[in-house]
C-alpha cells in the first residue's frame, strides 16, 4: 500500500512539475488591433515597436493618423490622432501612407496628402481644386507619439518627376549614413537622396533630383531593407481596391539597383482574406527574426475601405530568396524587443 501511495505521489509531483514549466505562448492575432487601417509601416523607435498606418476611410474622412506601439508584438497601445489636418493646413483630403524615421533625436513622419493630380490628366477637374495641390509632406516631433508639427508648411515633393505621382514614400538610412527616399504611384518609382535637413534633395551626378528605378509590375508602395549585404526591394502590384493587390520583390547588390524581380510573395489567400499589400518589413534588432506587416481585406469584406493591419513571419530560403508569406489568423508569437 505504501509503495502504491509513493508512486501516486511521484506521478502527481511529475505532473505538477510539467504544468509549472509548460510554456505559455502569447500570440498577436490578426488583425493586430481594432479598426480599419491600411498601408502600415513598422519600425523600431526608442526601443519600442511602432506601427504607423493609414486610417482607412473615404477621402474626406481620412484626415488624421493614429499610431500603435508595443514591446512584444502582441500587446499594442493606441496613440490617437498624432497628426491631422489641423496641423497640416495644406492637407484638404486623403492623408495616407505614413513613414517614420529617427534622426538627431527627433522622429520625422513623412506622409501623402490630397491625391495630387497633374493638370489636364485623366483625374483632373477644373471645378474641384482639392487635388490640384499636395504630394509628400513631413512632420516632426521630439518623440514618436508626438506632438507633431508641420516641418515645412508645404509639401516636400509636389511635382511629377519621371511621371511618378508623389505618394507612398519610404525613407531608408543606408550603411554610409545617406538617407534615401523611395516613392511613387501611377506605375513609376523614384529614388532620391535627402539632404541633411530633410527639407530637400541632393542632386544626382546628372543634375536631376530623382532617379527612376521602376521594376516590372510596379504600381505603388515601395519598401527596402538589407539582409546579409543584399538589398531587398518590395512593392505592390494590382489594384488597391480589389483582390488583385499583392506584393512582389527584387534583389540587388547595392541600393541603387537594378533590382532583379524574384516574384510575388504575398497575395489573396481565401478563405482568410484578399487584397493583401502595401507592406513594411521588420527585423528585430540583433536577430535574424523577420516579419511582414501589411493590410488585407477580410472575408467577408464590408466595403472599399475595409482593410485591416496584420503581421506574419517572413522566412528566407538558403539562397536568400524569400518564401511566400502565409496569412494567418493567429498572427505571431510574442518577441520582446529587450
């Protein structure tokens, strides 16, 4: 009898021990946070993960930005209305596609506004001047959550260079300290070198401010990152308002390309979602952990602006090419930044 009791106690002890050491996995879930948000940019600022998305709504309602911060990719804090048209006086409609970067202890937030059109272009209306002026603007703050102020009081880029609509900007600091901007809609992508003050651009050798680097299939939404000394350039293809939207990428040996197209790595995956695109990429500092943050259209979809922000893992093949991204509803495991 004593032997049987002892065995029972040992079994209970082992069982309780296993229960105590069982790992509890926290998952982010997708979408990452409530609300309709698109065009998310994720970055690391002040030892926190930050996401700056578009507030997805009709143009007249899309007049502010919210931001979200986290230390583990799972629990996100909302920072409401960090920038709006009360601050950006020249923005009359459609503020979208924010992109943030730190420089000199300040956070610079670049954005698109007004859906500016070219005079006599297919969407130009002499009787509606809301999109006659606008382009890419920049705001600045002492910390990521603001308060922000209009850095220039006007767009940084308002003209059409190389037929690229001035929208969907992405800013990247290269290893030599040079800050590059990639931007462009209407199927054209430009790159330029920001000056030290972020109020203009350094001309290229031929005197031009912007160099066209449009890869095959490009529509909009450029993003760039570096891994193992290779430059990866991503962009969105298809139509942002339907299920043809998707993400493709290319690889180059230097930041100016040319970027050899490798293929599509994110697209509609029924029954989860369609219209996945306009992404950004996160590499956890000091690791080889990579993530894609993007928007998608949930099924069922509730309208033109029903887009939500999601995160999934980004994995690489041995040759450095990227594996297709698998959409999930679970999201990713917690990954503390510190």
